[in-house]
C-alpha cells in the first residue's frame, strides 16, 4: 500500500497496529498522500477513531463557546438527518420549512415589529451570519449613496477593538475600513463614548457585541443607539447597528428579559447568533434576522425554486448540512422558553459561583463576573511574583482543564486575562473540582516562586 515506506521520514508515515490490519493489508500508510489501495472499512474506522481519541476531553474545555453535548434523541436525529443538504430545498422541503420556522421563532424572540415582513436565514455559524449582516449594511449604504449621486468609495465600519476575529475578516474580505474604538480600563466595551470621532458619512454601520468574547460583557445597544441619535441630529448621518449576539442573543431573552438590546431598539438593522453556542446545538449552525425586508437589500437575495414556488435565499455557502437546523428545531421544541431559561440560568449560576470564589484568591481580581453570558475573566493584581496566568493555564492543562490566558486587545494588550466559559455540562460538582485545582495550582506557583530559606526542609511539590 505504501510502496517505499522506508524512504520516507517517520513524520510522513502512519503506522497501523498489526492487530487492526487484515492479513495482507499494509501496516504503514502515507500520512500526506492519498493511499494507493483500498482497506477494510473496519481498519479505516479504527484508525480515524483512535486518532480522534487524542483530542481533548470536551467536558474540561472551558475555552470554547461551542456545544459539546446533546441528549440521546438529538443524537438519534443527527444520525437520521446526516445526509440532508440545506441548500436542496426541492429535495428536502420539510427541512426548508423547519429552517423557516426556526428563524421566525428567533425573529419573534428578538421582538421584530412586523413578523410577516421580515427575512432571516440559517448559516453555518455566526461568522457567516455576521458577514451577511455586514454585507447588507454595506449594500444599503452603497444604494443610498448612489441614489444621492454620492461616492461609494472608502466605506468604513465602526466596532470595538474587542470584536471577534470574524469582523476583521469581514472588513478585509469586503474592502471595508475597520474603525476600531479602543478598549480601555474605563471603557472595556463599546459604549458610545467618543463615537462621534469614528462615525462619518462613509460609515456603513456600527457593530454592537452582545457578549464580548474576551470578557463576556454586553455592549449597551440602547446607549450606542442613543449616541447615534445625537450624531444624526448634529450631522444628519444616519447609522444603523448590527448586533453580534453570537452568545448573548440566546441568553439575554431568557435570563435578562428587561435588557433592551434587540429590534425594540429602532437602529438595530440585523441580529446574528450561533445556534451552536448557547443555542445548544452541535457545530455548525448560525442565524441572522433582519428588522424588515427593507433592512436587507433585495439585490443580495437569490430566488430558488421551492415546491414549484419561489424561496428567497441568501448565504455565502451553497451546500451545507441540514441536520443542525433540525437539531435547532428539536431544541426549540424540547426546551421552549422555560427550558432555555433553566439551562442558561444554571450556567450563569455556576459562572457567578466560580467567579466569586476566584475573586477571593489573593492574586486575582475579576474583569467580569459571568452574570451576562456565563463567561468571565480575571487578571492578576499588581505585585511581585515569578509566575503569570500563562503558567497557571499550563498547570491546569496538565490536569486536563483548558482555561486559556490571553492578552486583551490593542491598547490594553499589556493586560493578560484568564477566562472561563461555562456551558451546559459544567455542573456545580465539576466546578468544585476545578476550583480545587485552581487553588492547588496557585498555591504551587506561589510556593515555587517564593525564595526558599536556606534551612528549609525539601518540599515535594506533587499532589
Ligand atoms: C463565536 C463568535 C463569533 C463567531 O461565531 P462562529 O459561530 O464560531 O462562526 C462571532 N462573534 C462573537 C461575539 C462570537 O463570540
């Protein structure tokens, strides 16, 4: 199968335990070339299964926002629906109808004014959903400018320096100038402060993040909108908002129902979310909904045939899995508002419990508490010590816990924070084990870095 294995470096060769290979099958494979011959499906399965086993334990991964658990019936549905292609509305009209129902449920949850006159879609995740929201803003701006006989050169988008990387991609891929409002100690989120210095007649929109990835903090959509009202009054420039609710748009409606952030705010043009984050579905599904049909230019919409009729679609991808959309519908039916509230509130309770316990450890100070989305971060209090949060992340990783440390964006990049994302599955019991691990490792690092007195007995730092 691998003709001159001996000639290859070890790194290029995948060796197979002879126990798994059938008689006559190769026990070495090229790692980076398509194998010449076939192999038994059991052997192939075993190879992929074993390699995938080396991935981390998702239960202990407190870095990701993405769902890592669904119940048995969801697994069953997933297996049944694995072959469905979302784009093929003719072949899978029932899945298409369910997609339609899902985004309409979200439109309703986000207080769209006129449910019969709006548009939305599923996507592969928030990244695609944000791109579509941003593209609609850009196209609206272009069409408005063209109609007024004005230049459509040099569009810009105003956003916090703490945005998720998708917005950097959006600006790069679609030739839009990114105007980052710096993150500072006093303004950790985009809150409208000095917004007039960034917005001008070339601004296609402002991004508000509901649940910043760095800290979990919400950007105050209503306050940003009020500032844009002032700007419009002073300059005549009318700028709309896209809410990047990747996490928060599936938490705030249930756990902070009094917060005004969605289509209730007139300037909100569109809202996106990740079905695979707090929408509680496996990757990858996202959603985007527009305020009304006028908020999403007709020129971005394609019309496909659907049961002999016409189905408007807009997306960057063509083919993509339909199963996740069915799983989203399953969760909507299974959980309802009550279930989503219970699940998210349980995560917020664990997050705030963890953050208050971490706040009690002398080296730490909280940056956020986890009472928005169940995500919080902390930093080291200034002082003499020979270790930092990267060391703590390493120590925790040795015990299986993934708790990343990273610098804050641009102006604050000297500030390193460490973050925990609580998802369904991080129970109070597991949280207790995590706290024990954090306390022990902090203790270890403090003792390790303290000067050892000459006559001190030798200490064995194992647990
Ligand atoms: C995760 C995230 C994204 C990207 O979402 P994907 O679903 O991973 O594509 C965008 N914005 C924010 C605020 C996020 O948290």
